[in-house]
C-alpha cells in the first residue's frame, strides 16, 4: 500500500483503521506530533517558564513522551524538562525498565532523578503483594507512586508533571469509572486542584500502538518485559475488552473519549468536589482525614 496523503507515493508504514488512512513514516510522525500539539493546546499544558517533570518509567510510552517533548519544544529556552522515576520494587521488571529510563534521559540530555517506594515508605511493592491483601497490587502501586511523584516534583520545583498516559490508558480509566459507577472520580479525571502540581498528559489523543511505533522509529529500545502484577488488575480485563471492540469496530476508543468529553462538561455541576483536608499523618493534601498512602503504611506495619 502507498501513503494516502496527497502527492505522496511512499510505501505506507501503518494503516489507521479508525481514520481509513495509510501513512508513510514521515506522514505518520507528522500526524502523531499534530495530535500531541493539538491536545497540549486544548489543555493549556505548557506555560512560559514551566519546569516540567516527566514521569519516566523506561517503558516505551514514557520514553517516547520525553523524546517527543524535547523535540517539539527544542526552541523553547524558557522551558526546562527533567525526568523522574519511581522504583516500586518489582523484581525482574522495574530494574530493567529503570536502567533503560536512565539511558533514554541521558541520551536526550535531560537530568534524571530516581526514587523508590522502599526509601520513601520502607517497603517494596513485592512486599505488599506478598501480604495478599484483598485489592490488587496495582491499587497500592498507583497510590504510592502518585504520592512519591507529587512529593518529589514539589521538592524539585517542578511546575507541571507530564505523564505518558495514551488514548488506550485514558479510555480504560473512563470505562473503569463507568463500570464502577464512580461519577466523582470520572469528574476528577480532567479537573485540576491547586493543592497538587498540575498533571499533563500530552499523549492522551494517541493510540498505544502508535506510541509504540513512534518509539521504534525514534530508536527507543522497546522492552518486552511486562509487570507480573498487571494481569491481576481490573484494568487488564477492560483493556482486553476494549482492544476486542476496537478490532471489530475501529474508532471505538476515540468515540468513548469524545463521549466522555461531552459528558464531563456537565459533570462538575452535578457533583460538587469534596473539600480537601491535610492528612493527619503526613500533612499532605488528602480527601480523607488520613490519606490513602498513610493508610497503606498503617496496613503494612
Ligand atoms: Fe504497578 Fe500495576 Fe503498573 Fe505493575 S502493572 S507497575 S503493579 S500499576
Ligand atoms: Zn498522609
């Protein structure tokens, strides 16, 4: 197949079933970068003088994100990018992706900071998983990682935190909240709260497959290791289901996203946000008297 762009006759690298387009390498990159820029404008993701901490796990998505941001904002000398990683302590997985993260950051000339759950809380995710609590390890992992990123981003003076959530991740989250009937969290997905360093998700409009292809083209080593705990999560089931839908009905992911965006304009009015308080243990902003991270620490004692 040839590229479907006008006046281009190069061989196509990808067929976007949702758009009907076949794209050559150059037009694929152009299309992806256009989606990223559009999303960033839409969400006002970058402002003058920002210091942006990119959450870098060393996987394909976050590595591609760092590479893209440094490329897109090459001329913006007022912006600063740093990379930060959190080692959750997952044997046979995280140490591999983290050495990749460091290499990627170095290669792009970006300062790299590495933190760990063990240093911050005194235990690893493997130790949590070994206790066989009712919730899946991902639940604990998400809460604790978020806490470390928030705390360290503040300490490093970051004005924004960029995460590599792609279209698939976002749509999964939307669907998970629908299925659970968690309207409050659904509303919070897009909201910003001044207590926290603002999060930006530049890859939100790009399908996971395309992020992977971009990483390959950009020469980023795409690791084949995956987290051993992922299959235990609810997200994993939703992910499989969504991919099946997309295969049979191309465009499903984008349409779930569009539907959510329309709905979210109505959400805040329907659900006033709960007021935040200071956690009685760690003093950081929290929705309950003791924050979730401190609760986990209590459970682990
Ligand atoms: Fe953590 Fe779950 Fe991701 Fe593994 S799959 S790194 S446990 S959130
Ligand atoms: Zn706390």
